[in-house]
C-alpha cells in the first residue's frame, strides 16, 4: 500500500508496508487508505510551504507511527517475549548524513529519535537503553511512555497466531522518500520489526544500505523480509545499479528483486524509490508486479 504526490516543484512517495498476503476486510482497508492519505497530505504540506525533503519524510512517517494500523510506533508488533522493540532510520541524501535507532521500547516516534541521532550526536546508530538515555539527556518529549501505550489487541492476536506457527498477514514497515523544490532528496523508514522476533533482533530498517538509502540522485525505502534485505544490502544495490550502471529505477528494482530476493525466499518486496527526475515505486506481491512512475 502506497501513496504518491507529484507536483511541479516537489515529489513525495510513502508506503504502509508489504508483508505476507494481506487478508483484511474492506472497512479496515478503507481506514488504512485514509491514514495513508492523511500522512501523505501532511508531508506534502511541508513541501508545499517550502520545507525540506528531510522534514517532509519525517512528518509523513510520524503520522504513520501514530496510527495503530501500521507496524511502527503505536502499532508496533510484539517480540516473542511480549515486548516492543522499534527501529527507524532517516537519511539526508544531499548532506550525505543519516541517523538510526533500534531496540527502542518507550519512544513514541522512533523516526524523531533517528533524526536526533543524526543531528545531535557524533554517531550514526544508537540502540536500546543507550539511545533512550541519549534522548532523555536532550529533554526530548515522548521518551518515557509506558509500555501500555503500544499495546493493541490486533498485535497481541498476531503474536498468538505466530506462536501457533501461523503466518503474519499484516502490512510491515512504513517509509517515505521525497524530493524538495531545491532538488534535495531524503528517505525515512520505521518499523516494529517481525512478529515474535527474538529479543534484540535488528532488521534492515535500522541499517543504511539495507532497508533505506539516499544520495544526491535517488532515495530508497524498502519493506518486506527485513533479514533478506539486510543480507543482500538491497537498497544499496538498487542505488548502485542506478548510479553506476545507468539502470532506470524500475529496472534496478526488478533486477535486485529477481536476482537477489526471489530466488532466495518467497515473500513480498517493496522498494520505494525516488530520483531527481521524479520518482518511481515498484512492488511485487504474490507474483503480481505493479509500478508507478514520473520520469
């Protein structure tokens, strides 16, 4: 599930995740689509008023983190110990800078935490208690929420199903890429990870080059099997094919999906990409590819 806004001087693309086959009733689908449209509109307002691509992707992802329907922030899934551990990354393509967080348990908006790591620390990635202590030292709000804030019936039911060797059938990981009127690109992504994951597991969302990437020419966020994206450095491979071999974004996504992902495991993949000429998104769900582009 994704959203796309293209105007003469800026571009914004968001996604609400790709997971196993989604079995949702029409009412829930309508609510998800409404939430996506709201997040897209909020990010677009930032760009429309002259804001940066970095601020826009953060605003959109924050909106998705605040909605329990998505596996990020409020709607994060449980690990196998019945706890929440969230991760996020934000990347400034123009400034060639990034910030990431992982294993957060009490932070309302992990993407804001990632932004703080990028701009207010000497590091690129902080995890767990160290990351939360760093945020507390900055006096940032929403870093001492009780775990009950993240508790939702839908996620608990998913954990029970997973415990019974069932499949996860809910969208995974949220993300956004944007191009502002100054031609600067940015990417942001956030997730609660896998249902029933091991405590301390870190996925592709927290690793630049795996589940997210941005430079001066393109921006990428991914959703799907995070361990596969991490092992294959998917976002960086897409960027390399585009930057070094002259592939279009669509061609680069297709090649990486076919050569590095399809043959290794059967799941859903969704690299969300944008470049300075416009943007393109490519997804494959249940062997049915779809694309949208403005090149």
